[in-house]
DNA sequence: GCGTCGATGGCA
DNA sequence: GCCATCGACGCG
C-alpha cells in the first residue's frame, strides 16, 4: 500500500464555481490550529453551493452589504455569519472577485480521535470555534487550511438545500452534496 | 422515533 | 419579521 500524499489546497482550488467546489470539498480535510497549538482535523462529508446574486437562497441576492462583502471577494476565504440568535455558519468563498458564490460546510467527521459532533452547520462551526472573528479569514493561510489526503473521492449524493423554502424556484435545485454512507451527514 | 416549539440577535 | 439551526419536550 503506497502512503497517501497530503496536498494542501491552494487558491486555484477555490477560484472555481461553487457547484464544482462544493462537490470537490467532500472528502477533503479541514485543519485548524488553535491558539494553544492544538491541531484539530475533520473530513468534510456534507456541503451546499450558493451560486451568486441571482440565486435567491444566496445571501448575495441582497446585493453587496456589510454582511455579504467577503462573498464578493477572493475565493478561499471564510464567510462566517450569525443566525437564529445563536449559531455561526462556516462558508468557503468560491469563484472570482465580483462573483459572489460560497459553499456552506454542513457536516464533517472528526479525525485523530477528536471527540466532537460536527453533524450540522451550527455544530460544525461550534466544534471548530468559528465566529465573527474568522469572517474573511484566509483558508489557505497558516492557522486554518484544507488538505487532500490522497484517498479516493467518495461517491457523492445530490439533494435539495436545507432550509431555503423562501427561495422560490431555487429551493428545488440539487445543490447539496454529501458522501454516500457517511453517518455524520446532517439529519435535516 | 417522531413532530413541534422556543431560544435569541443580526439583518434588510 | 424573518432566518443556510439546534435541543428540549411530549407523545403513549
């Protein structure tokens, strides 16, 4: 058995359409170094694509505001927002500057024996301690980044995005992706 | 195991 | 007023 090569994901990986990025992020590993030096890692198993100002489920449909500003910027940065008065959501900005797309990270499987529930976007952000302070964070930087561990990509299942009933015809689009067979996929 | 409901604050 | 959610609760 050859040893799988660990490859860091660079800017070009993120500077693509959110649909492609959302698919390709399944099976990739998030790595986050905490202030005390601890490293936490998890394998992404569920994502959703939000594909621009025309997508009524995408926050960028409201135009360029203080909240959505980072989505209009360079791919590979974190778009972190607060919702329901208590939850933070981690998104990864996709595409090129001016094209406001992002991928919501909905669930992951903790690695290295880390005992935490990362099933659902609120729990995932909480587990990794993503907050307002991380909005705009470069995810190709030293503290938080993604890697491809070289393992074969999982079979991917497509479905409708969760919680976007308000988005007119956009609610029907199959823009949610998850790894087939993972027990860590959010329940709904 | 399921459906329903309340929490709680930023946002347009 | 709504929301890219979660956990608690009641059911029988």
